[in-house]
């Protein structure tokens, strides 16, 4: 796989796809079947459609990509994403886990095509992510990909998905712009974003912590932190019962938070909204504990991961946060996934593993329903897709491709409880699917009609 996209690659690739669709590629490239492939069950993958993007798939396998942060500050969560991706490939190809409980899925690949995975490490960098995914599209002929984590990475890859007409479903990125001004016809957002977190926190936190509170914001000074800061202000102070006590920004890459901690202490606030993530959040929380902040100030992290709190040990006790999924979420599909994951890896999964796993299954089920890998047809199917698995009752919205599903307010637990339940967080409250109108922010900034399916 090359990281450099040469001029003319796209037109050449689509010309060859056109030859394949017409049955001429056999002599040209030494293949024995047409570009649609026979598929493992005799299916044709949708050969009645015109070629577009990487459609039709070639041979009897279909390439699907993972492009996530396997190194860098977000590496631990990215490595969990990769485990979920690997398990999904295994189950889709051979059966097992939630595949065995989902009638739409056969356990014999997708439409009879065995999945051929391809993976790359973004390092949390948008330029690296784009270089990786262009290579996967041009050389590996992927039909779909998942991964991401950092909002800046997901925002960058959305544009590639739209341009190349290859569907993409991201990881745990939470910038509101993902489902707002940067929305894409070929991207579906399977997790919450900042505005949804703010809506949930605006309802749940005053119930848990009381209405007479002062809120201070320590936030990463880029899309993720800024959008979470703005959402919390909207739903907890401007339209909620709490008072805003100001904020202090963290420059991108800054790891010493002493200035921000001092600003927090000077503000007199009794709740801090700490809009950080991964290794940076773990480090920042440890600095707050060392400074004695958490003795008098409640901490809320908009998007908690196991990796954020695990390194803190007992210091994580009492920290609040929102999670899109928790292994102790009591539904049958979650239990099935947790059991299958433990059988494979001998550990309890976290939300990052679950997100890539269920995203893969949702894509596969949509292709099966569509009866073809044809990208515009799959996208149209996903826009009307409803399912109920480990995430709970879920569906995508046509207007902005944001998922509607339940979310969880969690709290960090002490060592004894963590050992008992197998994870550092426990669910305090679970929301109903949070719905906002398509003419409300951020959906009102999504110009989805300007993003073409490609076969109009």
C-alpha cells in the first residue's frame, strides 16, 4: 500500500472497474470472474449497478479497512478498537458472538464474500489518517472502513469518504461539527457528540449533584474541547440551573495543567467540566488529585473511557462522565458480546472495542438488506436503518446521519468495586435515545443535500 496518491489514480481505477463490470477484466488482469465476483453463496454483489467508488468488489473476497490510533496518546483506546474490529471480522466470516443472534447475518461473510481486513495506524494525526485511507481505497479496494478517535481525524476522513464514495463509520469522536457543518453523505456517526452529551448532562447532573452549583471549564483548545465547552454552557448554565464560573483552555499537546488548575481554584467553582480524553485526561486528573482539587470539586468528563480512569486506580472514585456503552449495561446483546470478547481475549471489553464491532455488524446487515455493496444503495439503506443490539434501540437520522440511541452517565468506582465488576466505571443513569429536531443545532448546519449519493 502506498501513501501517495498519484494524479489520475481515481480515473484509472474507475476505468478498470468499468471494464470489470463488463466482463473484460479477465483477459486484462488475468482474473477468472467478472468484477462483481461470484461470492461465496453464488451472489453477484449487485452487478446490475453501475461501477462507483470501489464497487463492484473483485473476486470472492471483500476488503474492509480499520484506520485507528494504534500509537500515540490515544493508542490504548485505538488498540481496543482494533480488537473489536478483528473480532467482528472473525464473527462475520465464521459465525459467533452477535452474528449468531442477528437474523440478517449469515456468519459466512457478507453476501457470501469473505472479509479481507486491512489495517493502519493513524497515530491520532489527520494527515497520516488521510494518507492511510487513500492507500486503502486506491490499492486495497476497501468497500467500507471504521476507526478514528480524535475528532480532527474523523472530520478529515469524512471528506475522503464523500469524495471517493466509500462508506465510513467512525469511532468515539465527539465534535458536534461531525454531525453539523462537516456532515457527509458517506459518513455515519455511531456515537454521541458534544451537543448530545450536553443535553444528557443538562438533565442528569443537576439531578445527581443538585441545582445550586458553579461550573468551570478546562478544555482542549480544538474542536473536541470547544464544542463540549459550548454544549455544557448551553445546557447547564445558559438554559440550566448552574452558574458559569469561566474556563481555561489547554493548548493542543500541552500536558502540564498547573495553570488551568490554578485558574479553577481561583474561580471558586465547585464543579469542573474537564473536556479532555485518553492519556491526556488521565494525566490531567492525576494532577488535579495531587493538587487536592478533587477534595472539594466534583469532576465531570464529557467522554469517559476505561483507559482514562484505569491508570488512576482509587483516585478515579467519584469522577463523573458520559459513556456511549458500558459492559455492565444490562441488555442481552451486551452480555452476548462481553462473553464472546472474554472468550477470545480473556478480558472485559470497553466502549472502543464495542464501537468498531457493532459498526462493522451494522454495515454488514445494511449490505445484506440492500442485496448489494453498491455504495449509494447501502447509504440509502443505512439512512432508514433501525436495529437493536448491544447499543440498545438504535437508528440513523437521514438529515445528518447521527445515531439515536441510549447513553450512560457513569461514575468512577473504588478498587474493590472495580475488581468486582471488572471495569473502573459503573452506570448510574441510562437515557432514552436523545432526539433533537433536524432544524436544531448542530443538524441545522448540515447541508446533506449538497453531498451527493453519486448515482443521481
